[in-house]
C-alpha cells in the first residue's frame, strides 16, 4: 500500500515560508479526543478544549502547522482514503469554528499497521521529513490529496546516537505517546508530551517560549 497520505490546505502558499518553523502535531489525543477502536466517522471528531486557540497562537508566532498521524484502520480495511479526507476536513472545520486562524497547513497520515513494516509509521521520523520538504520546498506539484512516497533522503536513524540537528531550531513535535516523541527525537524536534485527555493546550505557554528546549526523550 502506498503512503503516507498527504492532504494540504487548498490555498496554501509555499513561497516565502522557507524560514518558518514547523509545529508537528499528532492528531488523536492532541487536537481531538482519541477513541477506543479509532475515530471512524466525522460525527466522532471531538476537539480537545483549547486546541484551536493554541494552533492559532502558534500560527501568529510564525509556525507552519503539520499534523502527522498513524491511522492503521486504513490498512486494516475498516475504511479508505476518502473517509480519511473527510475526517481531516472535519477536524479543520471544527478548529476554524473555534478560532478563525486555526489553519492546518498539511495533514500527513501513515495508513499502515505495525506489522506492515512501512517506513512512515511513527516512531519513524519520515513524515516529519516529508512535512519539512512539503512545507519548505517547492511542493506546488503535490495534489491536495494523494498517496505520496516518503522522501528518499530521510536520514537513517541512530537511536543510540546523539539527537539530530533539525532543519529549523524551533521545529517542535507535540504528542501523547512515546512513538510521537520518538519520531520527534529522530527528526531533531523540540519535544512536548501531553496527556491524551488534555491535549495541545497543556503546553500552550511552553510552545510559545522559543527558549524552552522541550522534554527529554524517555523511550
Ligand atoms: Mg495520539
Ligand atoms: Zn506507513
């Protein structure tokens, strides 16, 4: 199966943003409530309190926003890319209902299961590298929703070595799981771990402080 899936904002302008930091955000447990057995229908999308406000504040501070999410129900055959597109359109809609500036620049999704041994599932940093290339490079040829291949130049991860230097010193990753922190670490991002019942707003103030180095990675 191809992947990860790429969904970008329709009016996204790629130019003049090469200098912007990127906030990589996990979806379930960060933007919206996760559900046992996955979020399967648009009606099940329930934003976590304050998430829209935090996205808007990050944007105001100059961040691009890239959601990176593992959604194995696709490989499990529960539903397909059309449903994924609808779910993410719903997340975006709800965010904008709560705050007019809560725009997501790109949703990147690994559709695989652990046993598929793909290269994109977190804790692989591949989706973060793809987001970096999409949002900072010339991605004008990428259609708004497509299966994309992981960029070939995703560096090999040395989990026992030093944390890599990120493309931008302020790049950050927010997640509720160790796999999110692992992906962020392997990319070199500042790491912010949140509780899945509170989500993004838990670290609102910290994210806006450039001098906050983020959390230590604890595998
Ligand atoms: Mg999560
Ligand atoms: Zn994958």
